[in-house]
C-alpha cells in the first residue's frame, strides 16, 4: 500500500508539477526542465516496477496459502499463482525497460487477471462467511 501511495504521489503530483514547469520554461531553460521532468518520470518507473513485483509476489504467497488450505477451492490458489507470476515478471521487465511495450504487454493482462481473481475470492469469502 505504501508503494502504491508513493507511486501516486510521484505520478499524480510531482510529475505534473515538473511537466508544467517544463511547459512554462523559457526556451533556454526548456532542456534542463525536460531533463528534470524525465528524472522524476524514472522515479515513477521505479515505484511502478516495485509495485508490480510486490503485487505479484503477494498474490503468489496467497496462492500458496490457498493451495494448502481447505476453506476455499484450491483452484483459487492456482489462479493466484497464474496471475502473480507474470505480474511479478512484468515488474522486473519494467525495472529494466521502463514503460516499454513489452512491460505493458506482460503487466496489463496479468494485473487485470489478478483483479478478477481478487473480486472472485471476495465474492467467495462473502458467500462463505460463517462457515
């Protein structure tokens, strides 16, 4: 959660300020302002890659726990691992290539898969509460 909050602070606040500064800079200062904005963008890439890695690893750990438990269907554990592995790999790829096409091609479908998995698990937990 802390990594997600930091990512939003950099992406939603700091990067906007830097881009606005670049846009308003006089011509002689544009290059320096652009480089500063690019540096902030790289911090964003770092946070996004770590968020993806941690999100994927967390799903894998939950998947292992679900596979070992008897409360919920074991296939839910398998789905968590199937979604967690590419999400974590996407984070590693993103750390090396930035917001590249490859990183997005891995990360977007895997993250969507995990969101569907979390929703499904939540529905099962809601229905089976008190068991």
